[in-house]
């Protein structure tokens, strides 16, 4: 079972509700309803790992409503660093140029990556595992009727918009995951000398047989060759020989005008999208009231996970974070 982070934004509409927050079991935390400048927002988080490596944040600023989904791996250091540094950089660059833009997000991502690299450089001799921690990073900014998106990794934002009397999904971010053939081809073109740049391993495509995502903040041992040696190797990381970065920190950028037919936005980590299609997620959000809709999305994903593992949902909820799940001979770990 994977960690799941979900945030759902909707314009003010017909559904009522009050702000609620809490948790209903050992895995699920939620904030059912909060106001932002254009409407309502709900958030839900499921913890599958023993140590929560993921972060989500929302801030209403003079430059719009900022939403961040940071799906960490290899430890919590990268996602915690992002949650403390990225939004201030976005606001600082926006103030510097007098407004929000895709370039503001690009600069903020770049500086956050650079500062995390400096932290790793200072820390890794005494804390070598920090070189192998990283995080996907999905940020959205709703500024009046304009949406700005920047993304690294395989978290995703999906827009629900009305078309021919039906709400349909529009995917607004690109999944930087080696399971996508476009990503594999991109990696092969960037590393023509390396026949092992993508490897099919443990049922999925992985970059160097190690990691599924091709872009991230952190993962310095896959970006700087000097960090792919002792003491990282002593922690079980494979020694790698490379002259240029294997992973990238160059975000995909998207800018879109929001129209009256655009009903809501769903921001979520890959844990949700592995279990629900874009259309299924959009149908759930459209069908039910705003209050608690992120929690409902996560619960629907957990029910799908339980069904795939031939378990009852009530039994799945009892699993403690960090405990692997066995199903049909396949061990599924967080």
C-alpha cells in the first residue's frame, strides 16, 4: 500500500458544510473543508510507511492560493526541506517581478533544489542517507482565473470540467515516471551511451533499476557522481558510474485560464492515481458534497486497494504503517 496525499479545490457552490478535521483510523488524517480565495479546499493524507515521508501544504498569499504535494522517498528530509523553503521562494520571486508566472515557479524550484544540494554536501559525511532521500514536487497556484502548475515526479493534478452536460477529467500535469514510454524514450535520448538507463524490475520500469520517477528534488546520489560512493554505498546503495545527472530537477510547467465550466481541481500523489482513474476521481468529486471530498477520494482508493488484495476494507484499516501486505503471492510493501 502506498502513501496517498490528496487536495481538492472547488469554487463556492451549492453544497454547504463546516470545517472539520481529525482522523478516523491509524492511517487516515483529513481536513474536511477550508476556505481559499476562490472557494473551498479539503485535504486527506494516508500514511503507509512507518515514517511519514510526505508533506502537503496550502497557503493563501497575495499572489494566489498555493497548493503543494510533496511525495517523499528514501526518508523525510527532502519533503520536509521543500515544505519549509519552496513557498517562501515562490512568494519572494513573485514579489520581485510584481506577480505570479510560470517562470517564478521554475526559479523557485531551481533554487530549492540548489539549496538542498548544499545541505546534502554539508551533511552527508555524518548523515550519508540524506544523499539518497528525494521527493516528487507538485505545486499549483490559483491566481484569480489563472492556474499555474509546476511538477517533478508522478504526483498529478486533474481538472474536472463540464463538457456536453458531463464533468470530464483534464490532466494538467505530466507524470515523470519510467512506466510511461515517453519518459523512457526521453531518458534513452539523454543517455545514449547507457543501455541500462531504464530496466524492467519487480514488475515496473525503473531508472537504472532503482527508482520509478525521472525528476525530483533531491536524490543527489543520482545527480552528482561524488555522492554515489562511500559512505552511501555502505548503506546499501549501488555504486554508479555516470558523468551527467541521471535524474533531473527541471519541472514541467503549465499555465491555464480557468473558465466557468471548470468545476474543481484534484491534486494527489501517485498512490491515489494507481488505484483510481482520472475519470473515477472526477466522478466521485462531482457526485458528493464538498465537505470531506478529499477524504472520500482517499477512502475510495483504499477500498480499491482492499479489493485488489482480497481483504475487507475494515481489515485494511487495521494494518499498521510500515507493515507489508501479502496478496496472491506478491509482497506489496509501502
